[in-house]
C-alpha cells in the first residue's frame, strides 16, 4: 500500500479525542491530528486503536470450551475483529483438567504462530466458589492443588499474558502470591469472600476483579464485600459488562465515580459462541443457553455470558451512564491493554499498523472498514 489519508474526523489516540485527520504510508500510521489533511472524508467518524477485550469465551459460532484448539481461536479472533477487537484473551470457563490443559496448549500455539488478535489466555475457573458459581458447572469447581499451581506457572512463562480468575474459597494466599510472582494476572471473582479477605488477597498479589457486581459478594452497609474492595483499592482494576442487563446503569455510574485509582474500570464483552452471528443459542456444559432480548440465559434464567460487543458497551456508557466518550473509548482500548501489560495500545506514528486501527461511525452504531 502506498499512502492512505483521512480528513474531517475525530482521532482517538487511546487517551483523548481530537479533531483532524490521519495519514498512513506502507500500512503504518505516520501522522495524525488537526494539521493532517487527507483525501478520504471521514464525515465526522472516529479513527482510533482497535478494542482490547480480556474476556472472550467464544465467537463466530465457536465456544472455546467446546473446541480448545488453534482453529477455534482463529475463528474467534476473526469474528471479533469484525466487531472492532484487535487484542483479546480467549477465555475458558470452569471445565475438566484435560480441557484446561488443551486450552493452554492452544493459546500457546496461537501466540507462537502469531494469530492476529490472540494475546494470551484467560482461565475463569475452575478454582471458584460454588456459592457464587453463576453459570459455571458446580461439579467441576475445585480447590487449586500443587499440580494446578505448577501448570499455571509454566503457562505464564510460555504466554504473553495469562489471566486467572480465582476465589479465596478455593485458592490460598500463598498460591496467589506464587502466581503473581510468576507473572500471572490474578483476578478475583465468583466469590462470596468478605471485604477483609478480599483485601488480604489484593495484598497477596491480585490485581484485577472479574465482571464487577456479578457473581460476587455485594456492597452492603456493614459488609462491603468484593464490590467494596474493588472500588476502595487502587491496586486493582475491574472489568465491567456494560450491557444494561448484568449491571444497572445507575450502579455503573456510582462505581465509575467512586473507583479509587490508579486501578481503573474497563470494559469486557464476556462474549459467547453467538458473538458475530445470528445464532439464537448454544450449549454450555450440555445445558442450553438461549439468546433473547439482548441476554444469554440458561433455562432457569441464570445469565451465561453476555450478548454484547465492546462498541455497544461504549455506547451504553456514554448514553446511559454519562461517561465522556474519550473515557469510554479508553475503557475499551488502552485501559484493558495496560491492565494486561499489552504494549502499543495508543496511537504512535511510525509504529501503529493500519490493521490495529478501527473506524467507528459518529453515532457509535458500528465499526466500518478503514477504506470504506
């Protein structure tokens, strides 16, 4: 490719929005800003870095648990790329040890092969609390043993990013410290642990909280729970499923306003197999999950992942929660990338490739091709 240039748009650099254009040479960003005058009229659309999603269970008709293989990761990544995601952590929910081992191997293969978009792995379980299992299979939840710990330490050495969601009920403080020392991004979730216990686990090395408000001890007047610990501690960042189903908009607004830094709130899709398709449902551990009214539910009404993409989450944050657009975009791009330690999530002339950028319609309705 020779030169591709844009004008009359808004450029999001990963932190803030500015008016202007952008220029690419040889498929690499060379300049952006108010003084860049290009050929293609953006008509007010937004150019910026693609989304980063740290919780992707499936997509394109594939659920990672059902197919913990390289081909499945390639299919998932392609489906989410069409939704604007250029960095993702494929996520395996609670399953048998053999499936977890296969998922680790598949993620290592994908990262070694340079599969576009796959940046590591997120293991959500099986070391969780049965009391807060949500849609996870309770009979597969178990305590972390020495073999589990060694496998995770080995995986962390082989992967760019390994995120592991755990509950204090099934993982010890010493194990959390050992995981953190090995480079694992330890995230608290699916737990009924009290505020003080959660603080202890944060002190031991937990640096994240999985889907804030969901499947965890809640914020009460006398028992602040994990929600309270997540908001009070600047050492942890918290993922948020901003679909208006998992969390009420007003609860999001309060959490957003009260989160102690430098830890921050960021967006996750918690997407399942139906993401990027018109499918009406799928099976999870042999149970039917139905797609209805913007939600994915088991037959008993339990939420099972989300029918959500990050652009819709950004739009909801802006329109229903009152978050500034630049902060909402950061929550889907540079913030989760920083949480996971992924580089180059902000626009950098001479570094950022065209393939890592997206064009968003000005009304936040969809992602379109940069040459379209």
